[in-house]
């Protein structure tokens, strides 16, 4: 499944879930909840109706009412299954990449690690770090916070030159973060990324 199909399936699944939860939901509400354009919601609703996944009727006070058809329920189950498979594969792949990078660090003699970024990837890195002969110094993010990441300090970018660590592990796929690291004059040999 390519990325575009995955995105389309994700939006369709989210719309089907919302309609299943609330038959009188408006397209404007769907747009807001799903954080997508109103016109895009309209196009998906029409497509789902054309394919027989939802039925559109008049509700109270001339409002539009949506209902999942049996075919729509089956499609929702199928989309949910594919979403779960995709998520499992994503995490399996991420875990393999994390294990590989930690193996490289251990082989290189790294003992102390600073994680660059405070998001879901950083959380995966932290969880995977447990039980390894590596110590987490803390996490670098735009804002400073004591014990704000699983009991570890979150350091600001300005704090990095004062910290003592063997390696920085980048928990972001953002090119901007790599550029920011380079502006701080950090030794490139200490930088690891997924």
C-alpha cells in the first residue's frame, strides 16, 4: 500500500468512525475533528455514499443524517485491520532500526546518550534503552524542564554545549533539527540518527 492510499484509507476510516459514533454529525464538524478541509470531507462523504458504505438521509429539522451500511461496516473493519497491520509493521521496523543504532553505539564504546527531540520517537528510544549498558543523560528540546521526560531533564538547545555525553541520538526525521545541531558545533562523530 503506498502512502497516498494509506492517507486516503486513514481519512475514510476516521470519517466512518465518526459517522458510526454520531449519525447527525455535520461535515463542518468532521472537518474540524479530523483537521481536514471541508471540501475534502464533502468529497469523501460523496465517495463513501457512491460506493455504498454510507447512506445519507434527512434527519430532524432537515439536517443530514448518515448511517453505515452493512457494506460500510465491513469496509470499516477492513480499514481498521489494515491500519493495525500498518501500525504494527511501522513499530516493528522502528524497533529494528532502534536496536541496530543502539548496537552500533555499544560497539563504538558509547556509555552516555542524549536524545534529541521530545516526541513519540523519543519515547520509543527511551523504552528501547532500558536494559542496555547505556545511560540516558536527558532529552534536548526547545524548552527546558526538570524531570519532564520520564524523570529525566529536558534541556534547551543552549544547554547542549555544557553537557557531558558520548552520543546524541536524533529522535526526529526533520532536516531542520540536523541543521540546528550543526550550528551548535557538536562533533559529527557523536551524532547518531535513525
